[in-house]
C-alpha cells in the first residue's frame, strides 16, 4: 500500500511516495515477474572478483608446435627421380626410351668388361651367376613392392613359357658363341628383333607398317656394315687354311649357324611372351623373376655337365656382381618397354647397342675407324631417329 505526503515550502513542493513491501501472497502470485526482475538486477549487484595475482610462473606463453620431421631431398636426387618416373611411364615415348636405355646398359656392360679385364670365366658359369643375381634382385623388388611373385593365376602359363623360351635362347646362344667367331654370333643374335616383330605380327596381330619394316632392315644392314671388316678377315683365314679357322668348315659350322638362328627365333618368341606376361601381371619385374627361377638352376646343371668350375678371384667376383646388377636393370627396362610399346618399334632400338659399341671402339682406339663402320652407325642412328620422329601408334592400347 502506498502513502503519499506533500511538503510545501513556499513556492516549491516535494511529494514523497512510500511503497510497502508486498506480502507473501502477492509474492507468490507475482513470482515470475519478481524472478525476472531479480535476474536483471543481480548481475549489476555482483562485485567484481579479485584479480588473480600474476607472476612469471603463471603467465601462459604461446607454445611452439614441434616442427614436422621433413626430409629434404637434394635437388639433384629429386631431378633424377623425376627423370626415372618420366622414363618409366610419364611420356608417350616411354616404351621406346626404356628399350633404348636397356640397350645402353648392355653397351655399358661391354665397356665395363673391356676396361676392367679380369679372370676368364666359363660361359655357363657366367650365365649361372648372372641369372642368380637376376633372381635375387627381382625377388627383393617384388617383395618390397608387395607384388605377387608368380603373378595372377591366369598369367602363370605365360610366365612359364617366357622362362622356358628365354633359357632355350640363352643356352643355344652360348653354344653358338663357343663354335663360331664372336662377330658372326653377334650378327646372328641381332636377327632377334626381326624374329620378334614377325612373332608379334602372328601372335598379337600387330601392324607392321612400311616404316617399321624399313627401320628394321636399315638397322640390320647397319650391323652388317659394322661387322663387314671382321667377316673379311675371317674369310681370308679360311682361304689361307689357318688352324684357327678349322671350326668354320664342316658340319660343326652348320650346327652352330642353326643354333644361332634357333636362339634368335626363341628369343623373338620370348619377347612376345615378355610383352604378354608384363601386361597380364601389370608388373614387368615378374617376367624377370620367372626367367631367373628357371634359368639359374638350369645353368648350374649345364655348368657342371659341360664345363669345369673355375673359382673366381675377388676382382672377378666383384665384376660378376656389378655386371649382374646392370643386367637386371637392362632386363627390367626391356620388359617395361615391350609392355608399353609395339614390338617392332621397341625392338628397333636394340640395334643402338651395336652403334654405341662401334663408336666406343673408335673413340678408345681399340677399333680402327672404317668407312663401313661409320656408315653402319649412321644407318642405325638415322633409323632410330626416324622411329622416334614417327612416334608410337595412336591406336596402341
């Protein structure tokens, strides 16, 4: 209840209004309104809390996030890795470049063998060591990448045939080298790309264009020009009746020629099986592993049957390991090139090994420069250059 009183003092008047405290009943009826009023007034009546004391131990400094452990690869190594990835599959020319790199590695093996001359090792013993290194390195590669050792079940027949044809080609080539002059055996081995192109035409129905046939023919004639001088010298030995040319007459010579041609045919079929196996497995190293797992024990058996074991010296052992590692890289890049590129175009680049060997011999003064050798190198380099200029077929899968 409110009471008012008025106090007058002259002209001024002051009115006092007194409000009674509401009773409990009125509080109950107007509880909601009182609560809302108290909620509005309460924050204004609260006294500020005491400020916390601050010292050097209570100050929160911003924490530095630990730096991530980043391994900075040198720029040169990064460029090399990018180049290898580009060669492996980053370009439409990757198939051709992989085969060209494989031929260059084989040429490097010849240079290493010539420069670091070591103990003479029998051929089957050399083949056994090289195939064993192929087997071990391909196993480690597949184990590290998590790929199946023998590929998918549908591709195992291809891998077995690839290993069988590859070893037949290797063993018959060794027989040919033992019975024929090295230059003739090498010329016979360079018919392998031609056999591979013919086999791919039959098995895969690959198109053999006029440019492909002309390139193979031009390269083979280049090889003949390079080794023409060796053929001439051997012919003079045969006419003179030299004792060193006794093996160039009779049925032994015919058998050696047949063995060389058989090596080329089986090698050409092996190329086609490498291509099919690499595509089926999607991993070219699997074809190298399948070859090593058959060729290594087979070469060991042939080594003990046909030859006498020679214990290699430390220098020879190191050289065998080095050449085995290079052979592994060469086989891997060859399988990758056949996987990506048409067989005739890929095989066309294998002739560059003969041109590199001739040019190296001239540069190192181990071979006298000749007009035929230079013409042969020019034919091979011009043919491979034209193949690169034409490029891969657009309809290649």
